[in-house]
């Protein structure tokens, strides 16, 4: 027997209205059409369902027994087939999987978690570290939301730029370049650290220096920003790091920050959030994207180092009130350029 779910809707209307005419008006069909549908319901159930008593229709005992169940089934079917536009955050019980570059997770993750705990205490977050070879793919539903500086190339992946960062130089107090006028030649002659999870000793800064006819000496390749800054903290090394998302580490390690020496310039680093198009109309995911967007924009909105720092001046990283409220955490960045030639601090498995 082939089940016609339209009969459930008609049966619900008939039992609610107790009248063929009123049920027909409720469903916007003619009375003869509803009468024929009642006949089909009777044949399907083997029961009269409604019987005439004078001028009214009276439900049979079977109809009375079915009334609540039928109504519930119809309501459930309508919920399944209707667009979901709202979510009860207080009752939301869901785990979201986020693959964010560690710098972004450290800079924006705490603010995101505070919001989620306040609005949706039943929500859990799983932050996955980026790896040289990715095993998680948002196209398979493994990832709910990504955040990094590389632009996704798959057409089914939605993307949005939520902010920008820029590279600055970090060095320890007392470094020879800390108190002197910083020239491009002095910078190139210093010993450097690169950040690459694959241990590469060259990054886009080297390409920019080469275009100026210069080369630098790279003595160490570190897998994360935090590791690179530890090297810088204890040795006369220089590293280029994204300023805003690294600010708390720079402050906690007591490092000096200086802008890139002219005429060396590097493009701004974009911060993308990305998700699979399957989540476009998911209310809970839409809410999560909004909260993540706010947290990431906050992390990318701190004060920046001025374009020039007078020799011997203190580093200008802003007041404590203007610092990014980020947790100290490892950052597995990488120095390879994307196809557009932009410096990056996070990739989706293509480089590193």
C-alpha cells in the first residue's frame, strides 16, 4: 500500500473541524474534493471516521483515539518541511568543530567562548590544529567553521573577510636593532627566524628583499609564532609576525616591536572565515558565524605600531586597555605566499 501523507493533513482537519465543509475551507479545497478524500481515508483506515448524526458529523471511537496522534504527526511534518528560522540558544545542545589558525584561536577564541557560555551553555567547541597535511575537510562535514589567512578555492565553500593584520618585527630589548635607526640594510644583515610548520627557511619576506637586491640570513625555522618568539626572547634574532593577533604574546614576552624598514613593504594579511554552503540556512550555525565574526573582528581591531619609530624610543604597542585580550597559545604559522602573493599566518594544507 502506498502511503499518501496528504491524507493525514485532511484527517487532522476533519477531526479538528468535525465538518467536511469546514475542513474543506480550512485546506482551501472544495467540499466535494474533501468528501472524496474522506472516502479515501475510510478505505485506508477501515473505519467511518465521521458519521452523520442529524445535521452534524460525529467522530467514531477510532477517530477519537487517533485524533491526538494525527495532530502530532501533522505538526511534526510541518516542522520538518518548513524553513527553520529560529533556534532556542538556552536549549541548544551541539558541538561545533572549528579549524582556526592557532594565532586566531588564541586571539579570538576566549571572547567567543565567553559569548557562547553566556548565550548557549550547552554548546561545545572543538578547535582543531592546522596540520601540514589536512585530514579534515569541510566538504565532508568534518569542519563547521574555518578561520585563517588563506582564501578557500572550492566553489562550494563560502568565505568572508572579517579583518586584516600586518607584519611587524619583533626582537628582544637590547637587540642591536632596538635602539638604532633601522635601515633596510641593517635589517637584512641581522639573523632571522622564519615561521613554517614544515621548517622552511624562506618566506615572502625573502622574495621582497630579493626584489630590492638584498638577502637575509635565516638561522632558525620555527613551527609556530610562539616558538619563534621564544627564540627571539632569548637570542639576538628578529622575526616578522602578524601584529594584532600576536600582541598578547609580544606583551607577555616583553618584546620590542618595530615596523618593517622602508622601502620594504608587505601586503596586509586578510583574515577569512569559511564554511560549507550546506550551513547557509542552519540557524544555529548562522548564530555561531555571527559570534565568531564579532570575536575575530575584535582581535583584528587593536592598535597598530606606527609607520616609524624614533631611534631609542620605547616600543609603541598601545596601552593595556588597547591590547588584544587573547590567551597565550602556540601558533603553527607558515611563510609561504598564496597565489595572490599575500603573506600568511595560516594555511589549509597547501603549504607549510
